[in-house]
C-alpha cells in the first residue's frame, strides 16, 4: 500500500494519489507533498515514489542533481530492491543485541581534550 507519509531527511512529506495530466509524479518541497498519478502500473508507481523521494532528498541536501540523475538513481534503486529482496531484509534487520549506537566503535581510549585557558 502506498504510504501516506514519507519521512525524508527529518521532514514529513505527505503522499497523495491523484489524477496528474503530464507527470507520473510531482514533488513540492514548499508544502512537503509528493503526488503520484493514480493510473499507473504497479512497478511504475513504486519507481515514481522513489524518484519523487530522491527529488526531496536532493532539495533537502542541496545536491543540485539533474533530472537525469534523479531518474537514473530512482529507477536503479527500485531495480536493486526489486531484484534483491534479501538485501532489503538485511538492511532493515535490527541488531541482534541491544547496542546504543551500533555505527560507532566502542570508545576504549580517552580522547585528548583541548582546552583554551
Ligand atoms: Zn523528476
């Protein structure tokens, strides 16, 4: 089911399905809304949602991506997920034991602190 909200770089983007004349999707960063055409095929809908999410990421991160880059990345990420369901499960896996911040190495040595007098 199409999510009603996407959390994109700390911002909530409403996702709406509607009739769109000339586009499969639209991303409006001013009102944080992604619109998806209601009459498109299963795969195209997902590809389009990723595409519009990448537009939002591009805006939030000031990447200045071209339409061609957004298009290529959206389609490639969709294909990567569709072709590798185990990858999606792996990425979403919770850590086995509770670690406060699994991305960080445990601090074993005290860092030297610099103090101004
Ligand atoms: Zn686009």
